[in-house]
């Protein structure tokens, strides 16, 4: 509110009622901005003035918080910058209420922009903060008016300080806790001490990872030569005996080559016999006997090779055990290369635990660390195991992530679970303070970002 002409001052007996009403409105403000706006505008209801300025000092001189007639005071406006600097120069005179006069070099600018009579009201805030309300008008200030303004300044400073304290408590809740009564403060300190003790207690690190029961030393059945799988003679998880047929490769091409080798051997033997008979009567035929003998030996070697290759198309079990195979239908008609693994034969009583430990969850695992296996088929009956070894480097898994392969031996007396059973393994590492256990992943992520 900024009237063009100041209204007449209320009578002295009416000032007290207006002061009480304005004080109530000041204390009802919910924010500092609301309090600033009310001070520079609604004070006009108590006493008339032409211009009101609310100033706050700082290390750079000060700034204008509010001006009468404006919703928001622009800090960088030329008039506001000039007025803030002018009030900062009058600092010695700003600690007590009273009339305010400009310095000699600013007198011309003061007369040009501001009314002649200015009354300064310092607002006492906590610390070294300087603030005040400047009221300006053309008429001199009366004694009864300045007395009422001093009471208003005390009420405004008290309300402003309460709002600043409330804002500080919202920004720092722990500081608010320090201002609690002595008994509640003791409870807070005791809780903080207990939490600190808990954070340094040593706890055992642990991590969960997918696991599977695997054979310790399975026998791999591999393709002995290049060919096509004709049939799989066994089923997954089937018990087989030594010498039992496992896989048969397509032998039709080899059978044709074997028959051709037999015919070639018969021809070579016939030519050799004919050459031997001619050599009895013709001396020149004796020179060709060595060549015929070589052809006969070559044909015999080819026949022997194809005979042995034909026998190798039948893959038999070298020892008894359990067949480890996914789906036989996937192999029928599939071409294989020499050395390619088709299936495995495993001893069902000789098993180990294989754990895929993700890289993100890797912890330090000492030799013989404790491992507990929770099988999906019986999660309520965990099996104990001990760590055997951890892979030197991480390898890709089926889902594309990287993991370390961990092997563990099942404890004696735990029974022998079937090969292929899956579950979740819990691996126990070294003891660390609880705070490091809780912040293990955040610290690992921070090390990646910081490069330390």
C-alpha cells in the first residue's frame, strides 16, 4: 500500500488498539516473506507514511527485502541497489531508533527520490544480523508516534526471529533434537551411542547366489570322427553299464567306402597274382611286382581304416554311471565334429556344488569357507558344504552376466542329492564392521565412479 497523499494520523487513544491488532497479524505470519510484506504495507494502518523500506545487512553491505507498494522487491534494481548501499553507510546510526539523515554527498539524491523525514526502526535479530524498517513521509514524526513504532519494532523482531528459528529447525532436524528438554536429549544421545556401537560390531559377511549340483569328475562322451548323429540309445538320468551302447552315428557313407575298399583290395590281389604268374616266364614282369605289391598293401590299409572307422560310429560306455544329457531329440540328425561332447557319464555318488557368484556380489572368501545350499525342491532342509576353489576370472553365464564359478564339497552325512538339482547357495565370508557390511555396495559403486 503506497498512497499518493498520507492520511491523517490516528488519535493517540486509538493507536493502542491498532497496535494490538497489527501485532497479532505479525505473529500469525507463516513465512518470512509474508512478514516482510505486512511490515512495509500494513504498518500504514497504524501510522501514515509515504514509503516503507525493509533492509537486511550482510557481508556485502546489505539488501532491500521489501518495499511498500511492491509484491516483490527486485534486488538488482538501480533504486534498490542505491538505497541498500546508502543504509549500509549509515550503519553506526542503525542500532537505535531515531531520525535518519543521509550523508552530505547523497543529500541531493535523497531529496530527489525520498521524502524529507525518515524514521529508522532497528529490528533486533539473533547474532550479528542487522535489519531495520525505514519509514518516510513529508511530515515530522511525533513523540507518541515514535513510541508506538518502537513497540511495533519489538513485536516484529520477535515474530521474525521465531520464523527464522523454525526454518533452521526444518533444515537441520538433529539441531532441533539438541534443543529438546534435558531428559529427551539424554534419550537421543543414548540412542546415538547405541547406534554407534552397533555400527562397529563385527558381523559375518554373506552373499546369495544361484547354485547347482554337478558331477565332480564326469566322463565326457565325444564324437570320435566327423559325422551325423543317427540316434541316442539312452535317456537322460539313465543308469548305464560299461560297454552299453550310448550313441550311434550315421554309418551309411562309411559302409559304402568300406565296400569300395573291399573291391579295391580284391582287384589289387588279383593283379598281384597275375603279375606273379607272368614273372615265372617273363623276366621283365618281375620289375612290376613291387608296384603291384604296394597297391595291394594300400588297398588293405584302406580296408582296415574304414573297418575301424565304422566300428567307431558306435559309442559305448567306458564305465558305469548316470547319463547327463539335456534332450536326445536335439542331437538326432545333428552334424558333429571330432572331439565335440555329446553327453556325460557321471558317478551319482561323486557330486559337488557349483555356485555362480555374480561379480557385483563378490566378497572375500577364505579357503574352506562355509556354504549352505537351499535346494528348490526342499528349501526347508539346507545342506552344508565347504568351499573348494573360486575361479580366477569371471565368465559369461547363460543370461549374459559375468560371474565367478565357485566349487564346494558337500559335508559328510548330508546325503547325495541328484545331479542337476538347482537352488540358492549362501556363502559366508570374513567378519567386517556392520557399517561396512551395510555400505558394501554403495562403497563399491563409489569406487567405480571415483576410480580408486
